[in-house]
């Protein structure tokens, strides 16, 4: 409702198209999509509009994404995602997941390229092969397999190494043009075929990150824009810190003072592709340096949600 109040009347959003070699319809252009309002336009309806602008590109071959929210499901409106007139969304072209699975039956394997870290024999840019029975494996499951394989011995050059175990929450898996991949989705969802090479990024261990980033500084927090609340007008607040060893919970307590005592359990902090940050972890754990900008989202406390949804029911 607040997003709608801030975007009354008609306007437009922008959609950045991908670059497809040999296809003049996809040259990285940014297309302006006029809209009458944000309330009624779902992602599915936006895809239908894009279909008209691309000469019939099927909606189930389109993936619409936002830098902070990732790929957006079809059934929600632009207003639900707090997407405003003038915002830029990204379009990716993917074959429907079920069709991709039919076209790419198993078994097979994918490759994962480890990062290159000077002075660390375990991280020398090596490529590890991971056998798979199906491409219906989720990214979360793939990370578990990476964790197991990383604990095995491996021959690198003339050396036999025992690769360090890397917890799944230390891993970020990416693929060209798609960026970081969300845990819940499958390789087939992303149209990643057997033989593909994924890129592994590892968060630096917390103690090492603190050693590399000592001293005081500050982080920035971008507040949401809520028309009915003068304290929430999209402002960016500078939060001074003595150390990056501060937990997310403690950071929320500092933000609370700038939010007219908004309880910490109503705050959600996110950072780029890391998603929402867990309260018990520190900024150093997430490798977030001084000067970074975090995104603040406000949610109703869990107990209030339960009180407002008493009794039985269903979700779809």
C-alpha cells in the first residue's frame, strides 16, 4: 500500500535486455515499459508485455530479476516487491525447467572452478568435477557435494592435497550472466547443462577478515520508503562502528535509535547476493567491509503474524 501511495497514477519501469549474439532483438538495450499502475501488474503480466516487445518471446522463457531480490516469481505484483516507477529490472532468457530436463537427461557432471588465492595451495584455481544423476539438483545440494569433495584428496600438479572443507554457508556459486545462484533453485531451472563450469567464491574466514580489516569506521544502511512514516523516506544512514566484529543483532540495536525505537525483530538487513543476514553472525563473518551499504527491510514480528493468523488454514 505504501509503495502504491508513493507511485500514484501511471508511469513506467525499465527492463534491461540480455545480449544474444546474432539476435538484433537482444543487444543489451533498456526498454521502457509504460504502466497504468503498479497495483494490478504482476510479474506474469509484465512478461506478457515484454512478449509483445520481443516478437513473441514466451513468458516461461523469461526470468525477471531485481539486484536485491533475485528472480521474481510470476504471481506477485510490482508493488508487492516495492518496485517503483523508474526502477530497472533485468531480463534473462531461459528454457522452462521441465523442458530443459527432458532435453538434458542424466547422468553427467558439472565442473566447479575454485578461487585463486596466493599462498594457499588449496585454492589455486583448480577445477573439480562433480558427478550428478540429474540436473534437478538444487544449488543447496550442490554446495553439500562441494563440501564433501573438498575434503577429499586431490592431485594438483605434482602435489597430492587434502582440500579444506568449506561449509555451505561459506560458499557462493555463480554462473556467467546469471550471477550468484539461489540455494532453492535447481541447475535445470537456471538452464545449466552437463559439462558446464560454475564459479565458486568463498567467504574469507572471520578471523582473517578482521585481521585484514582492523579499526573503526562505518557502514551505511539504506532505509525503506514508507509514505506514512517520516522516519522511513528512503534515506541512507551512516552507522559508526568500532569494529567489524559487531553482530547483526547489535547493529540492529544501533539502527533502532534512528528508527524511533523500531524493535530489532522487525528489522531485516541484507547485503547484495548474501540475502538476509543472520543475527548471531558478525559483519566480518559475512566479509562486509567498512563503507558498505546494507539494505533495511521491515517485517512484522513473528508473534504478531501468528496472532493475526490464529487457527487453521492453508497456503498454496
